[in-house]
């Protein structure tokens, strides 16, 4: 029993020793394989070449376009009011919101009977005054005749007095006859004065009646105007809004009943920053007559109209910044006051500038230029304008040179790139075909064995590379990469 027990213990110890040796051998083998794999992955450092889109810097004359938003307004509107109060007895058929009227068209009429009565009374009073004037003028003419007759009689009386005085001097007349002739002459003179007084009275009467007729004419004109005010007509052709009366309703004097808007004479108001406003001022300090294009987004087909800047507001506006400008529009069918529109304003043309994608410009206003061996150089440019996704820059050093269209964090000065150029029609040029090489059976077998034995390579990548190695020709770049990892 003791022998058997010792034999079993020895057998157990030997088994444990053999197991430990086997485990140690496996660990040593795995360590060597890992070391060999890491030695095989070590390869010479290779320069990475990045693909990048490039554009050619071609300077020329460019007209910048300033984009902003504005509101359509009518240059002419009219508050339709009732000049006199009363009952609405007639109303135009199109007197409603959105109704179209023409210049001179009758919009509505208030009850004219009271105004007509006042006009008739004023006319009658004027006729009465004119009749009095005619009577007074006839009386004045008769009074003038009477004055003439009185003067003739007075002259005869004076001649009779002179004869009696002459007879008295010759001793054939009497004192009594002279006195009688003198009294008669004085009486004739007094009659002339009375007749002249009548003439003066008639002349004064004519002046009074003339003044009265003037007042009656004024009253008649006022009555006629009040009668005309019972009819309200359109001042110009346009569209009605805010209508507020019905036929048979009662309106008060000066009550606003509608607004007439001239939809054929529109303008757009818009606000720009102070910096943008300075670009719209000529050297003389006056606002330039810049062309404006207005568009209204209505879905598939946008409404568009053109115009020109006409004036600038005298005030910036309370709580506002920049400047408020106005542009007068030409033909603008479909637009209505209150529409919110987009404006494109043509600024003065810039010379010797080029358009680049905004992504090509850095925050420090520099661009990456393709130099010798396709290596990048950083050059500073002058930013003139920003136009949506593009920028307008100026530089005399970059004429005809290629600029990286889109900067990325991996691109910088000294980096080598593979330029991707655009065709003349704007499409991107197709990349060059990869170089293909033919492999000998021995080299192909070595590469396949290496790829299959690489445990760190993902399965999908391993399958793709094996498919490429199974072809008659393999891309040279793939071959170079595998050989660098094999250490060959």
C-alpha cells in the first residue's frame, strides 16, 4: 500500500510538471510570435498624400451682389373719407376689400337732398341780388339824366339873372326883377345838387349790391361744393382695402371708410448695415442709383421684379441700426404691399478680384496654394466681399495659381496633396487610374500566406485584399503596402 501511494504521488507530480512545462512552452511561443509580428509590421515611414479639390485663381472684374430682406410698400395711398355726413344712397359695385377701381370712378354717394336745397337757396339769393343790381344801375342812369336836365335849367336861370342885372344897369329894370331871377337861379343850383346826391346814393347802392353778390357767389360755391362732396370718387386707379360702409348706412363727416392703394406704383423698403451703406455711396456723397432685383418665394415659380434705389431715410430709426433705404420698382405684377421679399442689390464693380469658395479662406484671411511637387504654401489675401458660400478676394501674387478649394485640419503649409481639378464645364475631373502590376506565382503565394496569417487584420479587409491578389494584375499601391509590412 505504501508503495502504491508513493507511486501515485510521483505520477501526479510528474503530470503537474509536464503540464507546467507545456504551459510555459506555449507562452514562450506566443511571445515569440507576437514579437515576430511586431517586427514584421515595422516599416519605413511613408509620407501621406491627401487628395484635395483645387481651383485656379483667375482675377477679373466682378459685380458684388448684396442680399437682404425688405417689405413691399405702395408709393401712393389715399384715405377715402366722407366729406359730409349722411345716409349712403349709392355704393359702387366694387366697393369692397380687394376691389379694383379706376380714376374718377364713383365710390359712394350720401343723401344729396339737403345739399341740393341749400344750393337752390343760394342760387335764388344770388339771383335776387343781381336783380337789385340791375334796378340800381337803371336808377343811376335816370339820376344822371336828371342831373343833366337840372344843370341845363340852372344855366337858363343864370342867364335870366344876368339879363335882369344888365337891364338894371341901363335903368330899364327893377330891383324886384333881379331878386326874383336870383332866387330862381339859386333854386336851380339846389336842384342840381339834389340830383347829384341821388346819383351818389345809387352809386353807393351799386357798391353794396356788388359786395353782396360776391358774398352770394361764395355761398353758392360753398353750397355747390357741399353738393359735390356728397359724391366721393377715386383719386387714381388702385385697389380698396379696409372698407367699412354699406349702402343705407350712416356716416359722419370726415369718417374714413376705406383706403385706396395704388398697386401699380410700388416700392420696397429694406435695411442695410452702415458698412454696407457706405458701399452704396458715390464719391460725391450721394446715393448711387444701384439696380435692385426683388423676389417673392411662392413655391415652384417665384415672383420677381426689378427696380432701382431711390432714396434713404433721414433717420436710422428708434432702436434700429444701419440705414433704411427705399427702391422704386418697375412693373411688379403679383406683388402686394406688405409682402416680405428678398432683395439682390448690385454694388459697384470690383476690379482685379477673383471668386473662391468660402471654405478656402481661413480665419486669418489666408489660402493654401499648390506649389512645387504639389506641396502647399500659405498666402495671405485681401477679403473684399462675402457672397453666400463664396468670397471675393484680391491678390496680385496668385494670378494663375491653384488654390485649395476646401481647407481641412490635416492640410497646411508643406503638406503634399494630390490635386483634383475641375473640367471646363464645372465637373470634377476623374481621378487617374491606379497603376497595376503583374505578380509572379511565388510572390503572389507569399502575399496570400502573409495576409491569411495576419490575425490583426479585420476579416472584411482581409477578404478584399485576397480578392485583389487573386486577379491577374494587382494595384501597385496594395503590393507596396503588403511588402512594407512583410519587411521586404
